[in-house]
C-alpha cells in the first residue's frame, strides 16, 4: 500500500495506539500527527506487518490492523464506527490476469509482501481447487511467462492501472467482493486488546473525529501530503479518498468480516499451515 514515514509519539503511562503508515490512512493519521486532534495515547506508526507483530507481542494496546490479522488473534474487541474498507471499487487493490479467469484458472500468481487480507481475499474470490501457487515479490510483475497474474496494491496499483488495463484482464477486489456478496470489502479494522473500556472508547471517538476532520476541513492538507508522497494527480487522489475508500463501520461491514472469516476457515487459510498462504 501507500507508505508514510515511521513516527513514534512517546507518552508515559498512556495507551499504546498503533496506526498504519500508508497513505490510505492519511485522513485519520494526519490530523493527529499535525496536532489538529488531541490524542491521549502513545501513537506508533508502522507498516501493518510490524503492527501485527507488536500486537502479538503485547506492545500495543489498541489501533488499526489488517482484517486478516484481527481474525488471527484472540482477546480483541472491535472499536466501533471506523474501518478502512470499500463499498464497491477501491481502485488500489487490483488483480491483473493474462487469462480470462472464467475460461482458465491462474496457476501461479505474483503477490506483494505483507498484504495477507488482500491475498486471502483474492484466493477466496478465485474459488480455485487447488489453490494457485504464490510468488511473493516486493513489486509484483507480469513479465515472466510463468506468471499468470499479479496482485498489486496501493500506490503501485494506482500507477500501473491505466497501462496494465490495456494489456490484461483487470479485477478490482473491492468491486469483485461486492458483486459476489453485496457487502463492503473490509481491508483493515480498529481493535482493542482486552476490554473496550471508557479510555479506549474515548480513543475511538477521537479517531472518528480525526477521520471526519481529515475528510472535510483538513482535506486539502491531506491531499497535499498524498500528492507529495505519491506524485499522483490531485483529482485521482481526491476520487480515491472520497469515492473509493470508506472509513465507516456498519452492520454490513460486520457481516462482511464474518463472511470473510467463515470462508477463510472453510479454505483452511486461518490455520497458517498452508505454505502457499502469507500470514
């Protein structure tokens, strides 16, 4: 996905709040790190894989995490009202295939590192038996004749979209999921380790306020930062934040997360024993 710089805000004896350092999180993160919204917590910005490790090691108390990581861990409670999701097309989680999947399955797929939610969503949507082999790359490509398809996410997906769409079959995972289940695709959630007590409820309320501020009054600054970090056209980024990404949470989101969990369990994707699957 889209990265921002690692940052740590140390406040002694405060809850440790993990936030994703990708551009898709800027509407939530930027108002906090720019001191527009007070956050009574120690904020740690990191990539999802690093956050997952910190949660697992009990070094974070609450915050954002990939949907797949949430389902892998125990003793977590969802923070209500907020997510990183899409209701239809997301624009930044795309699968490109050399083959028409309705006629011929993909046997070997290039996937990016540290994107388990999207990778497993792709495997569920493909509905293939046996599962395709996965080749993990920093930047998945389709140059090799051995590769049938590639999953690209974040800034790379946005940047290669126009060119690759002219050459390959294109599948937007957000739209694909919605077409199949009539539910939003949940890429990341916000959760608490242990009980969702008053202190964590207040943090959740501040996260919601930051996101609302980031998408409205502070939105020009969010666009400035996203444009600076990605070099993508401003209009494209505005569409990405306003029309494709969703940051809310509803009954439909909860139903979708439950559906995702059930399907992953049925496929054995949550066991971590299938070496084809990235954790």
